């Protein structure tokens, strides 16, 4: 076999391995890890850059995945679980209400969440 043939064979093997790597399913059906949140993915997360514009264009599953991602990013690193006084349903309702206004398109969701979270116990949203 020539050097060119060996290179083609090696490239073919690499391409086949790359295709196989993407074929697995690591989560349970319906698991939030199966669905990406709304907005651009940076460092494996959509939390930092997701905006109301993205929220309005997202599906219900993507929206709940975004809430889970944001909650996880805002939990102190010393915590073992992403626990929040702001329930997923309350966060969903808050994002829906805030993002329905046309002027809110560029608002970042994590900032809205971070401001609403401390008041959840007072509002009974937890």
C-alpha cells in the first residue's frame, strides 16, 4: 500500500470513528439533558447568552431546559444540587410575561432569573 493509500485509509478510519462517537444516547427519553436550551451554546451552556428573543422562539422543552441550565449556573459551586426557591413553573411564567413585550427582546434571561430568585419565598413561588 502506498503512503497516499495509507493516509486515505487513516482518514477514513478517523471519519468513521467520528460518526460513531455521535451515535450514542446517554440520557433517558424526555430527560432535560436531551434538549438544549434556547440561545447560543457557549461552553456547553445556553445560560449566559439566552435572551427573551430566544425564549419566544423556543419550544416548551427548550424553555424548561434553559431554566434548568440557568438555575445550575447560578447555584454556588459549593452546593451539591441546583436548588432554588424559584420553581420552574414560576420562572417559566415570569419569562413568558416579561418576554412578551417587544422591547424586551434583548433582555438576558439569567439576569431576570437572578433578580426574581431572591423574592420567590416572599411571593410564595417556591
